[in-house]
C-alpha cells in the first residue's frame, strides 16, 4: 500500500512537471453569480441524502426540483450506480472562467488521493490538477486526513445567442460497456437541446472523447420576476421545478419543446403545497394578483389558476409571479399579457 502510494506520488509529480495545470471552469465572460448544474454519476450505490451532503446541497428541495422528483421523495431514496443525478449549485464567474462558488467542500480521509477524489467521488467532473490548483496544493500526494478541499465544479453564467440558459456540465461516457462513446446526438436528445447549441460552447468538437466534460446549455423558462426581488433572473430548466420566496412559491417549467427558440418556454408559478416547510418566515403570506381592469380581481386569475388564451391561440392573459420582499414579508404577482407562439414570446405587465 505504501509502495503504491509512493509510486502514484512520483507519477503525479512527473505529470505536473511536464504540463501546466489545466485551467478551471467553463468560459464565462460575465462577472456575476447564477445557478448552474452538473450531472453526477455515482460510482457506488448511494442515497439522495448522501449525494446532497457530498455536494453541499443545503436545500434538499432544490435537488428534488432539479431532477423533477416529487416533493415527498424521502432523503433515503436509493440511487443506483451510474444513474445521473443533476446537482444544482451557485456558479461564480471571474477572469473569464466559471466555477462553483466555494463549494462543495470535501473532507479528506486517510486513504484519499486527489485522483481518487476527482474520479471516484466526483465522477470526473473535475481533474485532480484542478483540485490542486484552487487549493494551492503544490504536491498532490501531500494531502492530510481531515483536510478540507474546495471542489471547483465547472459552470457558466453566459447567455447563448442572447437567450438565458442554465449551463449543465455533462461527462461524456462509454455506452453499456461496449466501448462506444456517446455522441452529441445522443446527448442532445437526452437533454432536450440541439447539437448546434452544444457545439457553440465546446469549440465545435463533434466527436468528444470519453471523460470529456461538455458545457450543455439547458433551455430555461423565462420569468417575470422584478429586478428588486432576491430571486431576480429566476431560471428553471425545462422539465424541472424550483421553490422560491422562502419556499412559499413553486415554479415549474413544463415545456419539453425542442424548438431552437430558447425563450419560448412558459414558467408556471403557484403557491407551494401546504406540507412544504417555510424558510425564514413563520408562514407564507397571501398573494393577490395586481393589474388593471376587472380581471385582476377575478378568482380565475389568481396565481396558479388557469389563464385566458384568445381565439388566435397566441395571446395569453395570466397572473404571473413577480418576486418577493424579505423585509416586508410580501409576495407579489401581476396580471400580464403576452404572446406565447414560437418565435414571438414576450410578456408585459398590465
């Protein structure tokens, strides 16, 4: 055991001597923070609770929403080997690169190597060189039992073709043990995006190698949240949901369209189910839809109720979630009109 560890140490030092440490993260021209995701493939059978702990996911509901699992899913739910679990986290962009915002933090055990941590525990979403670089480790073999390591997950906050997207890190894998590497067509079809959108973010490489980490732009529903709300620029990937406003509001992106129009998806928000535990507030405040005209006071236009679509099938009137105020403990919603036809998506508050 000692000899193998010594030999591994020599190999790592030799590699670092011959090549520069790979730069961390995806390309990110903005200087901001946003929500991103990675696709985690556990090497061993585990549970949702263990995954949440490993990745530092503080709000278990966010993990459920990212994977479109029912809100009553227990933390003890088992996850089999190589079953993809989407991990939501906060991305921070600086100096042209995006990485996770000082999370997750991994506690080193006595038998750990950086390569094992990167490969077996974080499914090659990062390399041992990247872990060494952000933690200022000059000798990757010299890590101590109990040492805390920042794991720099790749991410980005950039728009794509002027549209907001949720950047998702996908590790290219081999198919069913037969040695064939999954193709961009397979990845695009699985994630509901286009091959062209993946190519734009990954230097146009049409045949990625196994273990390559791809930046995949997930379509997201565009919200009407005010820029004064703490959840401004709320983005929910297609086919998933999230809780916001201290868990008082549940917003879901229902569209599964593979149209090239990213922003055509509609975000549907409604009061969260009563069994959901409220954060920071004692209870959720009532929500009244604000707008002009008699429609604003009609029960059918309450948040989460049905909307009105005219006879053209393109123009919609509905009550939309527009944000919350932590201090005043208020949740706002407004009556909005908009076009929902492909290529014409837009809303304006009445």
